[in-house]
């Protein structure tokens, strides 16, 4: 395997945890039902042990909201409600996946991880040619990030058990029909077995 990066996308309190800061209860419920955070925690620990380049990506805005690159009506609610500000509790990455001081955190103002961020340049500077993705929602942030990564010349693996959608049917369509067109869709166990074999 070429140098591999693990991208963890939008594992944030407002999206993944039910409670006072939750913005998408249906998504948080699916995250819990599928055991996504536990699977991501195990994968993150193994990736760190193997020396993979780990990058955390989150939806987070500055107070002006001018770094928002997605200008669709669906994103209009964020500035109107002063939601997902970078220092707000809901924007925080969930505790089990808290970044280490040595792991970069990319703040994005769009659905995917690449638009308006330095992510591609960071990956290339690290010699990364293969990215493994996990995150929420499968049919939004994960799919958007995987598409751009593939178009940018990277090998892409989507870790199915690290993903969830607010609608299980949309998750299934993305995993079974859309993502296989430009990514390898694997379980985290399959991916980690490959990493272990490559690092021996």
C-alpha cells in the first residue's frame, strides 16, 4: 500500500450524539444503532499504532460565516441560527475520537472535506496516495469527499461500518450503488488487516 491517511469526517457532537446540542436526531440515532463511534474508535487506535496519517474533518464556522463555501439554501440555517460555530459545544469532535495534539483538524464550510480547505495539499505533502474515509452522513460528506479524492488521483477506501446516514435507505444506496464506482468499500476489519499486513 502507498502511504495511507485515515480521514474521520464530521464525527461531531451535534451530528452524532443525542442530547441538548444535537441538530440531527435521526442521524445520531443511526450512528448509535450501527455502532459507528465504537468502530471508528477501534479503527483510529489501530491507525495510530500503524503510523497512518490521521486527519480529522469537521463542519465549523468562524463568527462571520464568510468562510462558508457552500451557498445552497440548506446551509443558510447555519448563519441564521448561529449554529456550528467553531468553539460551540455542538461543533466539538466526540470525545472517543478526540484528536491528538499531533493530528490536524480541518474546519470546512461545505459538505465535502476538500472545498475551501488545505486538505489535498496536506495529503500530497505527506506523500499520501491512499485515503480511507469514515464519517457522517454517508450520502453527503463521505460521498462528496470520496468523489473529489478519486478525481484528485487518490486511491479511496470507504469504511462502511464507520458510516451512517439519517436515512438507512440512503446509506444503503450510497454504499451499494454510488461509492463503488469510485472507491473500494470495505469494513474496518478488512482495511485494518491490510494495514497490518503492509506494516509487517
